[in-house]
């Protein structure tokens, strides 16, 4: 009974395995248990089963195959054979007889057949279950598709219909026979309500079954073509138009999509959708009429007209084709990109996206590959029921070339006229200015706008005009004229000039105006006047003239080189950019090069103009209370990018006690900037620049020290001379005109200060020290308050007193000069004594006790150097330390250096501006604060 319970449990477990409740090794465990139970039963019933003990093992194998499958069944067969050998040793492999072999063979064969039958049974069962499940799924999908189909028919906004043939069409029929077959045997099998309403019915049931010929007009060529296309396309059409009538006889147009259903290669029905386009067709007819009128207008115009869609030319007029060198039929269908450059294609896309309707320019490409300039006006429009872009195109290549040529010639004219050392002006027949070069404008201190249209008399004045009027009348009569005269400069000085007037004659012989060429010859005239004085020193004069000429030649050569270098790059790139088309990278590099060289040229011209103002004495100061540290920091900000590019380290140190000083902020910033720019230029990669602002007892010092190339001992005395450079050869390493440090010296001295340079030699770096006089001022005062009027202007009464009570000793051998200095300093309320020789000065010094000495250098017997050396050697400290100014016509760097080394604090070249002399004297005497009073 226990064995029966175990066997039942095994069968139940087998059911669960069959249903997939277990997996893996469970079927094999079930096989082992089944064979094991069978072995126990066989052992218990062995006496009843002898001699054939196989029956129970048949049951074990059958159970294993049924519940486990083929592999567990084979395992059961093997285990059964082993169990039989265990129960009956006679069935062991080494003692088997013929009868035993037969029994075992039959057992194996039968159990194997049982396994095969079970495998086929299980496979058939699984296939049946899968087929039933697929059938159920197909039924559900069919019902779902049927529901969706019906819902789609009823909810669609388009007409949906099914066209069917009562008799199939033979595949051997011709197109015409098939078309007739459609009309005779075609009928509407199904449709939705929307289709019925298109034909004047309310419900689909009212129209289902109707013949095709009841709606589709058989005689209409459009419909015949519609059906012919349906046949030729393999019974499939997309957006095909048909011409039909509704139940009331109204003609209508429909847009159809058709697909034919074939059975055995023969058309039996067709499904389709349609929507009414009657109104659209009427609009298209109207548009076609408009397009016909447009075509007539477009063909008659001389401007190109093109219609394109998504970059493809749909239509154009003959003028458009002619602009690009094509025949009319060649442009239709071409890509719009074939007519313009890639850069212009981007512009077109931007204009289309913004719907810009303003004229713009493009670069076009003709059929032969040449480039042309186009002026285009475009707008979005509707053409043949399509959204397109209509554009009017005009070839303006010739006009642009003319404009470019005129602009280039004008630029070249300005460049040439501004570069030559001659004043050039063009005056019309009414004696009004129409053009002046920069030198002419600078001469009179007027801008181009101020000059233009003014009469000659308004600029030169009545007296000068009366003196030159005969020459003007001569040139206006058609004759060229040249003459020499004196005319006033902008600062009031009178200059000698050589003037040439060249008439501008019309083809008719009428004088339209004249060109005035003015060349300053002041130096030449003065040289002629002084020729007799220079005969005694002919050798020295010749040497000095040769040196001056060499410096002039070197300067002109340098100036020519420095001007031509940026001009070459600017002019070259400008001509290339105007004559051909480059890619964006090359164009950007060209514009960068032009911009960089323009700035370089501007700086060169500014330096030349500053030196010109210095030479003419028109460079003045605008004195105010300023913070010197802020000025230095601003200059550092300007040169920092250039230093960073060379990886130069700039270290700065500012004394917080410097505070507010008196000076011209712009000019002091120019001083610091020039020194810093000079240091950056001559300092190699990875070098160092130190900037310091210090305060001493009575002055402020600005130090700029670099680790650059240094200054040779031979050139150090001339480092601040204008037009002088350490290396002026063609192989020099650095550009420039040699004007920066000369401007620095002049501006510093104009502030009453001194600038000096130190260097241990070439490659040892250089140090520049600016020493400015300083007196305490009210820190609460507005730092932007104007302290002094511009030098050279009329000084107001409240500023005259800043020399009051100051004792000045003037020493000069020329009586006129002594009288002039007495008058100048006396006007500023100074106490002045003027003497004519060194002995008189030394005699006057003890009892007069001057605050400042102003002495000429060149005097007979004993010169100014002798005077200052004797003063500096006097035993009394008060007399020995008296500040002294060297006022002399000797203005070379050697003269200045000798004066400072001899003991003078300041060197002022003649002629001197009265106000500047007063400021210098006041600064040396410590009267700077008086300027603010």
C-alpha cells in the first residue's frame, strides 16, 4: 500500500512537471524515483513475475517518457536494464544467453517505440494548441480591424470608397477596352457618408451600387487620361484629378488616391480616397490668367525675374537667362545655387527666412564662370498653388566696378597727397576750397569740413588775399603761375613758401579751377639770410649740414619704409579683396592685416604730427590736478596685451604717498605709454619690465626698467634726440621713426621736469627715470579742476601773480634779448635784473640773491658754462644752490647734455614761448602751487 501511495505521488508530480510547474532536473529525479519504485516492486513480487520480470519496468519507462520526455525516457530505459540485471543476474552482460538477449532486445525496442510515439504525440498536441491560439488571435484581430475600418469610414473627413467590377478584366485587353470596361461594369460597392455627400446624397446607402458612368464623365479627355494613368501605373494613383457630376448635374473636380486589388493578376476592385478641389481649380484658373499677364510683363522687362521653390527655378523671364549667359530653356529646372556663390546662398536663405523685401546685393556666377554683382529684391508669393519666392535681379557689376574704382582712386589720391611734404589744395573758379590735403589743413588748423566751400579770403585774411590776388587772377585766366611769399601759420608765425598754381581746364577751354601747390621754404630763406654769418665756420657748417642731410635722408628713408610697409599690406589686400573672392578664413586674415597696419600707420602719423607740433611750438599743456598713479596704471593697461603676447612680465610698485600732482593727464599718460611701449619693443620674449612711482622730498619719480637690448654708450647721449635711432640701417631689428623718446623729453620738460636714461651697455637692459617737480595741494579739491589755461593762450589776471616777488637774474650779451626777458618776466610780477656778461652776473649775485638764474650759453669771452661752474663753486650754500635755466639757440642733444652736466637744471631752446618760460621759472623756484591760487 505504501508503494501504491508513492507511485501515485510520482504520477501527481509528473502532472505538475507536464504543466510546466517545475523545470530543470525534476524530470530526471522523477525518472530515478519511478525506476527505483519499480525495482522495489519487482523485488517484492519476484516470485510472481518469474521468469519474465520486464512488465513493471515497461510501466516505469512509460511514465518517464510521458511526464519527462525523450531524454528522461532514455535514462529510464538505461536504469531499467541495470535494475533488471540487479534483480536477475542472469541478465548481466557477461552471462547473457540467447533467450535473454532476445528478451532485452524486445524490451529496448518496445520502450524506444514508446518514446517515439510519445514524442510525436506531444509535438502534435503542442501544434494543435498553438494553432487554436493563433486562430483565436486572428479572429480577435479581424473583429478589431472590422471595427476600425468602419470607424475610419465614418470619422474620416475625406471620401472613402470601394470600386468593384461586375466582371473581371481580361489581361489581354487594351487600354481603351479596359477603360470602356470600367464604365460598363464598374460600380460603387462601399463608401462612407462623406463620399455620398460629395455627390449630393445624405447617406452612403443611397449611393452604394451606383455605376461608375453615372458620375465620371466619359467624354471628358481629363477623365480618360485619369483612367489611362491608373492602368499604366499598375492600378495605383496618387493625387490624381477626376472630373465628375453630382446628382444635380453640377460639375466637380476631385483629387483621388487609388489602389487596385488583383486576384491572380486580374483587377477585381479598387479602394480609394477623394476630396473635392472644385474651388481650388477655379482659383488656379484665375491664377493661370494672372500668370499669363505676369509672363507678358516679365518677358517685356529688362530686369531679370525668377521664381524658385526650395532652391529650384520654376520659371524665369528671358532677361534673367541673359544676365547669366544662358538660353531661356536652360535656366528652367536648374538649382538656384548654380547662379550664385556659396556665401550668397547663405544670404538668400537668411532673406527667405526673414521674408526680407528690401534690396540686397549678391555675387552671381555666369555660365562661363565669371563673377557678377547682383542687386536683388525678393518676396514670398503663391504660384500655381505653391508657395514660392519671386525675385527681381539686376546686374550692377559695371556700376560696382565704377564705384570701386572711383573710391580706390580717391583713397589713393588722399594717400598720395597726404604723404608728400607739400601743401596741396584745389580751388574752383569761384575761389572756393573743394579739396585740401592734411598738411594744408594742419597749416591753418582747420578740418576738411571747415575748409570746404570757404572763399580763399575767409581763410588767409584780407591782407594776404590782396597780396596773392594777382596770381589767382592769372591762373583763372588759364596760365600757370609760380611765386614766393610769406604767409602766416596757424600759431601766428610767418613762414616763407613757394607757391605754384596749375589751372584746371575743361575740354572747351574754360577754367574750372586750379590746383595750389605750396612748399615751405622758410629754412631755405633763413639759410640764405644767414649765409654770410656761416662763412666763417664753413667747415663746421659743412659737417653739420652733411650730418643733418644724412639724418634727414635716414629719417626720410625710415619714414618712407615705415609708411610703405603698412601701406603695402593694406593696398595689396585691398586690391585682392576688390578683384577676387576668398574664403572666410582668408578674408578675415586680410581684414585683420588691414586693421593692424592701419593702426600702425595711425601711430606713425600721430608721432610725426606731435613732433611737427613740437617743432612749430603748437603742442601745449592743459594743467590740472591729477593722480599720477592712475595715469601710470592706465598706460600699463594699454601696453599689457603687447607684453603678454611676448610673455613679458610687468611688475609695478606705487608709493601711496604720491597723491595729487599738477600736470596734463593726457600728455603724462603719453610719456608713460611711450616709455612702456619702448621697453616692450626692445625686451625679448620672456623678459621683465619694472615700473615704479616714487616720491622724494620735492619731486615725483617714474621709473621704467627693462631687461631688454640696452643702449650702447656711444648712442646714450642722443637717445632723446628726434629722428635719431641706435640702428638706422636696412637690417635693423625694430621699426619706428625714432620720435617717441624725443616726444617724452619735450613733454617732461614742458612740465618742468627732467627725463634721463641709464644703461650698462648693449644687452644689459635700460632704465628711464622721469623726475617731475611736485608741491603739496589740497587733496579735497576737485581733481579735475583746471589749474592753468592752455599754454600759449592769453593768461588771465588772477594767474599773473604766481611769480610775484620772485627774484630772477637774467644773463645775456644781446641787449634785445635782455629787454625781451625783462618784459616777459616783469609781466608776471617778477623782480628781474638783467646783465650782459659773466663778471657782471657774479658781481650782482651776492647783493641781489636771485631765486632763479636765466643765462644764455653763447657769450663773448666767458660763456654760460663758465658762469654756472663758478656759481656752483661759490662758498655760500645759498648762492651755490641757486636753480639755473640755460636759455640758448643751441638746441642739439649735445648742447642739452653739456648744459645739464655743467650745472643747469633746465635747458630751454630759443625761441621760447613767454608763458612756457614763466612756468619753467616758477617750477624751478618752487612756485607751482601759485598756479592754483
